[in-house]
């Protein structure tokens, strides 16, 4: 029997700016996710650098950090069986052009950078990322 998992989801600045947060949350609900916790925040560049530390050697790191800290974001803890994988499937490919029809990034993503949503890529990272935004 599989158990309920948690994953982190971020509605990124481009989607918040276009007032898509309610619509994106509705997509999660329709697909069986429970939004366990959520908050709308703005993070600093330093916080974005900390959050994306795993990518710090990659060429896109600085732009990614600038972007995530460029405006308000909505961070959420999503719950569902196999939440990490289910969320990644629902988000679609990083590049919206490569994303499948019906995925969030296909529907709302503007570019590979402004792809509207972030989701944890593993159960381990989900724990780390959830703790980053929701440490009680």
C-alpha cells in the first residue's frame, strides 16, 4: 500500500503576476492533491540562492535566483499518494514547448525560465524544500 506523500510546489513570479494562482491551485485540487499549507511571500535574492543551492554550478543559476526573487510567489505543501511524481507529471517538462498538452507548464509557461511552477524532484528534496519555506 502506498502512503500519502508531501511535495513542495511554488507558483512562480510570472504566474502570480498574471493572477494565475487560483487557477493553478484549482488544477491541483482537480487532480486529487490536497493543499496542506500555503502562503504568498516574496523572497530575497540571498534566500533564492540558498533555495537553489543544488544548481549553483549551473550556468542558469544566477538568472534563476534573480527570477525567483523578482516578485511574489505562492509556496504550497501538496499532499497525495506519490505526490512528488504526480506533481512532476502534472507540471510537465521544464521547457513549456516540450511539455505535454494538459500540463501546467504547457498551459501557462512562457519560457524555460518563466515556466510558472516549481516542484520538488525527489522525496528527499521535498522534505528539504518544505522545511526551507515551512520550518515551524
